[in-house]
C-alpha cells in the first residue's frame, strides 16, 4: 500500500486574509502614513503653503467619507474583487497624476482620484470580502487583515529614503509602480 503524504489544506479564506493584509500595508503606507514624508519636498518645490498642501489630505478624507455608502452599494452589486481591482487601478493613476501635478488644482484633482481609488480598495470592500469567506474566526481574520494598516507605518522610512535618493515626483511614480506590480495582482 502506497501512503500519500497529505499536508493539511489551508482554507482559502486565509489566503484572502494575507492578500488583504498586504493591500492594507501598501496602500496605508503609500497613501496615508507616507504622505507626511511628501509635505516638505512638495512645499519646497512648489512654494505652496502647508495649509494648501494639507487641504489635499483633508479632501481625501472627506471624499472617502462621502463615498462610503456608494462603495457599500457597489460592493454588494459588483462584488469586492472587481471593486478592489478597480480601486487599486484608480489609486495607481492618481499617484502618477499626483507625481506630475504642476498646479494646485491638478494636485487636488489627483487627490480626488486617489480618494476614489482608496475608497474602493480598502476597509469597507476588503472587510466585505473577508466576511464572505468567514463564518467562524471572522474576528481573527478581520484583526489580522486590518493590522496591515498598523504595519504600514513601517513604509514611511522607505518612502523618505526614496524621496532623498530621487525626488518626491519620482518617489510617487515608484510607489505607483510598486502598487501595480505587488498589490494589483493580489486583488
């Protein structure tokens, strides 16, 4: 009798948890925590005030809050996978657009794009995806995935180093490329 070496099969939902963790880690680091590293270089190059630059982050938060009900409806209608993919794609375009912004209006428009994208690829949609996979251990799954945002602060030194090595515009392009190569396939 031949014995097959059977390894325990890992429940597919845990792979979704891992992908969600990495998505939260990268998006949180690139868009939320990492933006603080861009303030001074943007001000130095453009001459915009701290207030003018920080309004963009406020717009991002406001827009995400306003979009949450719509994103919830779309997650129910289209499913999380399509929304996460589309949201990541829009975020990538927004980061590229932000890196090429030459006027304050273009800068704010890039942040609107980023807010739309991030709304569709983070908390509400990812947690909906996880809820679809878990009946038991949902709290653990949500906790592990959500901790990606907490860990995303670790990307700030990497972003600072990118800005120092290149410039803030190139750093944004690198972050967008990283999102395209590393995170988009996870959707």
